[in-house]
């Protein structure tokens, strides 16, 4: 529907009037804003004008005040500088009493370290001022003289403190130190300096280093080197006084094994008080000593049993230890133990010295100072090791190989200590680091020479007298005792042999050598070489027997002894690694020697065995022909004579091994009795003589009893 035009017009006029009113209101407000703006501009202009006038008035005053303040500050600084400079001129007189008193304790008339160092700082500042501003002044000379005097006093104080508190470590403490301390216990400390003294030494050392007074490090090195040396010397003196000297053993004179070349060290009867403190080393060495004693006693026991079996005499109660005689050039187990203790003590002392110099000696100088500290002690220990090696070599030269056995436990323990030692001397000069290696090389070469010369001594054994009874040769028992003792040092000896191309090449020839224990295999190869040479030597010596059957008994005894010793000691397991058929080879030789020995019965059997010409039946007339009676008489008489002769001869044969002896008797009976029993049954009841007791002297039972008395000279 369309709107009325008049209404539309009225609506538009109303809106127009409303908008005009709004426009007038806006103009009014714009006008008011312009008036406010003009007023604000006027106020700001007036403020700016006033500020300009204020600046013109105040700025000169401000500048003048600033100038006055700067002048005041300059005056104050000048006065302070003057006071400071004037103070330099009075430093000498101010600190001279402190410097002259020295840095010692106040209770002893000194000024105390802190007060002394403060005085030295003042002197240093004064010296630097005069050197820069007035180098020609008398004050510089006075200050410098007093400063140098103070530096000397600090050096003296450092030396005095070092001397007073550097004392040798008591032997008992060193012995405790090498003991295997349980984890729950606190290990012994070798820090000789009390905490307060250590702090003073560090303070003095710091001051001396800062002021290029490093001569104190030479003093430190000499003093600590002396202390280290005295600690070891006192330990050695304690060892000598406790052990009462070095004694080495030889075997009883009545033993068939008495030879200097195969002496075995034995345990001492007297025990030293400080031995209980040795811990791990005591247990290790104690085990070695017990094994030495056991083997030495075993040698004596075997020898005595052999002599008893050979002579038929009982020697009574045997002593459990060997008679001893002194020989200067033999290193006994006690000296070996003492040397190892010294080496371990040196190692602990070196570690202590390393930690002791921290803070006192600058890091960049510690290696050089440490070298000086340990040099003399290291040289002494190296010299002792070389002396032991030299004496061992003299033992080797006279074929006293058991005396050389101490080289191997020393070498074993030193090899164990080597990594720790190398860590201790890490960073030192090569000459210092190589000292320990030089001991090892010397002992290594000595051990290698001993092992090879031992084989040569077996080959060229000079003894020409053989046991008259065919018992075990002295050489055999001594060789086996020596080899048995090598079991204690398999790893060490294996390492020695590995350096020899002969053994290393032989090792590669063992089937599956990569899977076997290298050291055990090498020792097994060595034992095999010794056994081969021993067998060749014994075979050569046995040719001196005129009695071929005694020769067989001699070889039988020795081969059986070797086999039993290898089995008993566990040596056979080592030899099998390089020679799997070793045991069977000895069994073959034993069977061969038994076979040769059995031929000794050929003359006896010749009278009762294979009698084709003897009468086999009684003639029908009831009488024998004279020819038959004579033949039977000859057979019985021949058997009796040969049986008595072989019994007489073989009673003087010696079979010391009970099992072997009884097996030979059993073999003899099985070989003889069936044949004699058949002969006896056939002819004992034949009337071939009027005096049968003259010809039939032995029944089979009596022959058996006679054989039971073989190998018994007392029978």
C-alpha cells in the first residue's frame, strides 16, 4: 500500500532537523576544543619560556658546583696517593721486625706464617712502586734486601718444617701396609704431615712458586728421597735382625740324593714375630715354603726308603727336615720373601710420595721431583734384584738348580705388580720407568738360562757310579723333584718359555693348540724335553752294568719311578698336552724291561724245561737205567745250583717300589712254578738215587718262598 506523501515529507524533515541539531552540537564542541588547545599551547609556551630562563640562571651554578666536586675528589685522591706513597717509604721500618722474626710459630719467637706473608705482600708492593717510579732510590734497595731476606726465611721455614715432619716409615707400618687389608678395615696411611703442617707447606710453596723461588722443590726432593731410602733400609735391617741371616739347605749325607746341584730350600725352624703381619705375601710365600719343605722331606724319605730296601737295614725315625749349611751365593726362600716385601713396600711408599706432593709441588714439576725422590730407592731395589740374579747365575754355573727356583716366585710376584708400578711411574722419564722392566728382564733371562742349562746338566751328568743294586738313580729322583716344583710357577715359566722360538714353534705343532692352556702346554713341552734327555742319559749310564739283567732292573726301576712321579705330582697332565701317548710309552718301556729281566731265568729253566732226552716213564723192570738216573740227578742238581745262584744274585737287586717288587715276584712265580711243579711231580717220586734229599732240595712251595726273598738283601 502506498504511503501518504505528506507523511513521507514530514518524516524526512524531522530527520533533517535532528541531523542539523547534531551538526550544531559538533561545531560547538569543535570550537570548545580549539579554545582548550589554544589555552594549552599558551600554557606550554609560557612553561618553556620559564624553563629557558631557569636554565640561564641555574646551569652556571651547576657547572661550578661540578667543578668544585671534581677538585675535591682530586684533592682526596691526591691525599690518598700521597698517604700510599708515604707508606711505601715506611714499609721497611714497619715490617722489618716481622721479617727478622721469621715465619715460625709465635710460641717459638716467630711472627706466625700469616703475619709474615702479609708483611711480604707489603714489601712486594713497595718494591714494585720503587722499581717503577724511583728505581735509583735507597728505599728500593732497602725494600729489595728485606724482601729477599724474607724469601730466604720462607725457604728455611719450608725446609725446617719438612725436616721436622719427614720421618722414615717404621718397618712394622710398612709390613702392615703390604698386608692384604680386609675391605671393612681402614688401610694404613703413610701421610707423614699433620694437617696444619701440610697447610703451611702448601701456603709457603704457593708463595715461593709465585715469586719464582722454586729451589724449595730440590730441597723437597732430597729430603723425601732420604726418608724413602731410610724407610727401606730400616725395613731391610729389621728383616736381617729378625731372620738372623740367610741359611740354605743341603740333604743328609747318607741320602743317595745328596748333591749340591739339586739342593732344595727348606722352612726355617724359628718363626719371626713380624711375619704374622705379612698378610697376602705371607700366605703366598708360606705356601711356597710348605711345598718346598714337603718336597725336600719327600726326597729324604724316598732316599731313606731306597737305602733301607737296598741294604736291609732300618734307619729308624727319619728327621722331618734337612740338615742345613750356609752358602753365601744361594738365595733362600727367606731372602726371596724379604726382597718381595721390599719391592712391595717401595711400591706403597712411591704411591704415598705421589699423593704427598700434591699441592706442594706444582703439577708440571711433579714428575721431575718424583723421579728424584724415588731414584736412589729404585736403584737399591734394582741392584738387590740384580744381585739375586747374579747369585742365581752362579748357582746355575755349578748346576745348583734348586737354588735357582727362588727366581720364579720373585718373577711371578713382580709380574703381578707390574701394572700398578707402571701406573705409579706414569709420566716419569723412560730411565725411571724402565728400571722395573730391567729387573723383570734380568730375572726372566736368568730363569730361561736355568731351565735350558738344567736340560744340559741332565745330558752331561758327570756321575759314573751306578747303584750296585740297580735302584733308582740319584739323577732321576733329583730331576723329578725339580720338575715337580715347577708346577708352582706354570704361568710364570710358561711366559719365560714363550719367548724362546723353539718352544713357541713346538707349541704351534700341537693339534688344537689354540684351545689348550698356552702356559701349561709350554711347560709340558719343557718337561717332555727333560724326560727324553733323562731317559737317554740313564740308558747311556746303564750300559756300564756288566750284568745285563741288573741293567734291565735299573732301567725298570727308573722308568717306573718316573711314571709314578709324573702321575703322583700331576706332571703327566702337562706332558699329555704335547705328548698324548707319554704314559703308554712308559708302560711299553716297563714291559720291555720286564721281558728282558725275565730272561735271567733261562739257565734255571734250561734244567727243567724241554727235557726231550729225560726218561718219561718207569721201565717195566722197576728200575731206571744208570744213564737215566744220572740225567735226572744232573737236572735236579743243575736246577738247585742255578736257583741258589739266581736267588743270591737277585737278593742284591733293589726294587724300592713295593707294587713293582711284588709284581715281579708274582711274574717270577707264574713263570717258574708251573714248570718246576710239573718237573717235580714227574721225578720227585722216581727212585733215581739213594739220597733223594741231596738232589730234591726244594719243593714248589720252597721255591715260591725262595722267590719271595728276592730283592731283599737281608733275606
